[in-house]
C-alpha cells in the first residue's frame, strides 16, 4: 500500500492531468516514471474511497502504458497497484456492509497473467499479497469453499520464492483461513513459517492465526488457552513496535472469544474482565471490524448480567450495544442489539419489572412494523405475553413462568406472591445431581436459543459481522428477526436458562472436577 504518499487526491489528479494531451511515446523515462507513480497512487486513493470505477480507469491506463512500453518495468508497478486494489482490512470502512470478492479476484487474476510472463519475486510478492487478500474477501463473503485452492496457490508461490515478502503473505492467508475455516493445521504451519522468517510482517500474520484459533478454543470453552494466545499476541506487539497497531488489531477477536467462553463457563469475573478488555481494544483501534467484536463481547457480558439478575449492569451494557448500533450501518449490530433486548425483556419478566418489560416489548414490536417477517415477530411477542399475561396486561401481578425444569408452576395457593407481590424466583439450593442436570439444561437451552454452529471460523453464535457480503443480509438476520425467533422459545426455555445458569455458577467447581 502507498500509505506514505502524502499527496491529496486533487494533487494527484493534477499530476496525472499534466500529462494529458502528450503522447506517451513522447515522454522521456523520467516523465513516464512520474506518470506511473501518480497513476499507482491515484488508483489506490480512489479505491480507498470506494470509487472503484475511477480506480479501474487508472489501472487501465497503467495497463496501456505497460503494453506500449513492455520493457520499462511498468509491470512491476501495475502488479503493485492491482495488489493495492485487493486490500480488505485497509479498506475496512468501505466493506463494512458488503464486499464483492469477484472484483477482488479479477485483480488477482490480472497479476497472475503478469506473473506468467515474468515469474520473478518483484511480481510474486504482489501476487502473494493479492492472493491472501482474496482469501480474506471470500471469507467475508461467506464463500469459504473458495479459500482452500487459493491457499494452495499461495503456498506454491512460496515454494518457488521463499522470501520474506511472500512468507508474510502466506501467513496472512493462514490467518484468514484459520478465522473462516477453523483448522488446527494452520496454526502449526504458521509456527513453522514464523520460525523460518522471524520478521515483523510475518509476526502480524502469526498474530492473526493465534486470534483466529481462539474460536476453536471458545467452542471447547477453553478460556485458559485463549488467555495464553492473547498473551502471545501482546508479546508479539511488544517485540515488534513498528507494527504494534497491525498486530493489536487481532486482539478484539481473541478477547471477544474469551468473553464468550467465559460465559459458557459461567465465570462472571472473567466475563467482566474480557468484555471490558474487548472494549478497550476497540477504543484503541476504532475500526468497523473491531466494533463488531466489541458488540459480540458486550452482548455476552450483558447476557451474563441479565441471567445473574444484575439488571442495572445489564442495562448499561445494552446501552453500549445501542451506541454501537447507532454508529455503524452494518446490520449485524441490530442482530446483537435485538438479542440483548430480548434478554432484557426476559430479565424484566423474571424480576417483576412489569413496566420495563412492557416498554421494551413495545420497542421490539415497533421493529416489526412493515418488516417482511412482521407476522413472525408479532407471534413471538404474543407468545411472551401469553406466558406472562399479568405482566403485560398491567395488573401489577407477577407470575412464575416456569420452574427450573421448564414446567409450569402450581396453581394459585393464596401465598403473597400469587396475590400481588413478586414471586421469589431464586432456585432452591441445589444438590450435586441438580447442579449437573441444571448445567445440562442450560447448555441445551442456550444452544437452541442461539442456534450456534462453531464450525465456521470465528463467526460464532450468530455471526461477528465480518461475513457481510449479502446485500439482503439473510444470515445472520437483523435484530427484529433474531428477537422474534428467540421470543418464540421463551415459554419453554426462559426459566431453564436462568435457573441453569445460576446452578452452573453454584456448582462450577464441582463440574470442573
């Protein structure tokens, strides 16, 4: 990338325009060099602003210059310019709501054509870089089936050119493959590659592989393993201060996974710690991608607070989700906010906060108006209201919507809780068997509520927001759809989840042994 170029777009346009009307054959070597340099920089500037048509025009001009002067080494600059055009992370804000991997693939293929006629490191480097970026693009576009062949191509380039520039690109390819495919083999390959090339740019990719592998760790609830990988990433950042920011951009992924794994372990102190750390990492980076991981961590941290009946803490975190959602156009933020709102409604119902439950349920209902899934959303809300009619009909009476086993409680016994006062929903102190049964119920309930699939890279439990190429955004769904789907299950699972979570907390030490 030409990040060091300080010229503005206007200055670059003037530089390129100064050669208008002059036949390229009339340019001397110095003039042609200045024109090529300006075209490369201007193409990158346009692409970084999302002006891809203008970027293509500059690349086409470079292509024509190369055809007219095949021995002037313009192909080296053209390869670099096309590699710039494949950048994904460097254009994070451009691809916040969607990405076209085929366009990026077309630039990579164009470099392949240059490499076919000049198989030298000067072209191999940009080709390797573009191939790694194309892997990233297909991962974001949820076309993981395209990653394997590209990774094979990347390794083949390295086999022919075992230089640091290509090694760094291979490592970045491993990082994205680890995120989107979740294969432990990439981690061992990455460690071997880093041993052969202990370079700062290679270290950036290694940090990405370590971060991506935390998704596998989170799926097995291995918080300690995630914490070790975070420590390793931070150590790499200290070891290579020149690329500290590039290494640190991987930390939100790992920290969010630590938050999620801590939630699965019902380790509240760790949930709080890693939820806070994820936000700190995001505050340092402030990129759209780091924001999506901040939303993931905040959601799990809020869910833990609501499940633990710490309503005020949960509301504070819900406000953070609202702030993230309002600051970004990516629908994934509605997804996490909708789920957080649903957890809040459940908490309000169980803790006898009728007014808050009604208010937030009404807010969810507003999401449904005019939505293509309006009937489903309204059905979910209706299910909730049917399970707690006294809450939502405004009579001021709170009912127990189910015992820890998921069954309805007994009929009105005349006790104070059944005659206007809030029912004590705290579970009975469990014995060891109840703890084991409760933890199993929690696991099954959360799995069904979240519809999790941990086998697809780092996009756990509903998606991180990094895979967002589909303009209709069918998966993961927006907040209204998620909220409705979850509300449909509230009748069966609300009390199970709450009781199970608390049972896990009370019996955590026994379960670990």
